[in-house]
């Protein structure tokens, strides 16, 4: 019997999650399928319970349900509890368990590109949901300073603990840093001429990471590359977090070469 997995969200028209998972099924010869479930906010609980009753094998969760869905789960993993959001649901018998594979996908992306966090000064741009897993990983990995940059620091202080807070004007006066990470949507297609910070600000760092993967090189990353920084987009993280979900659902370990092959195949496709 074909195992069914899927993604729950409100608007999924631009999602490439299905492409990633189906490529894995093909490479590992898995009898599985992956579908997108667009769900309106009032229908969240009913739709989730229906999918559970129908025997779905695993679910991913995206905007805007990463927090709301937690109320319907039996258990939350330690990393997801610390982050305060989940993006993956495992069905273990009658028990539902929420995980956050963004955390592990981000970790694999940094490892793949040899970007060190321990004892470094790390700046994270943006205080939205995308920053949650990134900040938790940076803190857990032992950064010397974890600096969160937000347009509204008074709001950010309520949602993020154990970080230094700065606004964008204060960031411009920072003398130096090691890793700067863009967790905002600034520069995403179609607004590709936008950049969250100035060229001078970028030049103070040695590595730049952008969670955006469309385009593959944002203006932020182009400026970083021109300034000779190591620059990394978010596509590897996207692929790695999807594979982490499959590992949880199927109790397997996927070889890094398989992740690399899926990543390279997605880069070559005309879908980004």
C-alpha cells in the first residue's frame, strides 16, 4: 500500500516540497506519495483530524499553522518546544508528535558550507517565524554573541529571549561580526532589487546566509559575494529539512550524497 505524506498550509501554490519528497521516493525506490493540502484557518483542526483518521503517514506544516497546530498534538519534541513552533508531525501509533526540522536543516546547511557558529558573532535579520529555529540553533551551538535585528525591538523582546536586540540603525554602527543571516523576505522574488541592509554593513562580516532560495542569489548574497564573503542561499536548508522529516517518519538515515543529488537536481529545474 502506498504511504501518503503531505504539506498543510494556507497558500501552497509556490511550494516545491512535493518535488523534493518525490525525488527522494524515486532515488530510494519508496512506494510513497506526497500531496499539498491547502486549508483555510477555520478548518485547521477538522482537516488535521480527518487526515489522521484516514491514516496519513506523516505531515509537514507551513505558514500560518506552525504554532496553531501544536494545540492538537500529543507531544512536542525538545527542539520544537524550545523554538515554539513545529513543521513536521509524526504519527506513532495513536500518538502525534511535533518536530521542527528547520532546526536540523539549518544545521546541515551550515555544516555543508563549513560555516562556524561556535564562539562567533552572529547577526540574525528579522524577528518573524523564520528566525525562531535559526536563533535556537545559534544559541545552542555556542555563539559568542547572538544579535537579533528587528524594526520593532519592543515587540521582538516579547517573543525572543537570550538574544541581544538591535534595530537596523544600531546594526549599521556595529564594528564587526562573523556571520550575518537574513531571515526576512526582503529580496525575495519578485522584489529582487531589495536588500535588508547596506553594502557597508555586509562588508563587516566573513559569511552571509540568506534563507531565501528564489532567486538563488539575492541582492544581499550578490553584494556579499562581491565583497568576498562566503555566501549561502536557503535551498540546501529547504531540501535538508524535508529529508529530516522523511528520516523521522520512516526511521531511516539518508546518506548525504542523496541530499546533495536532490539539491543539485532542484537547482537545475526551471521551478525557482
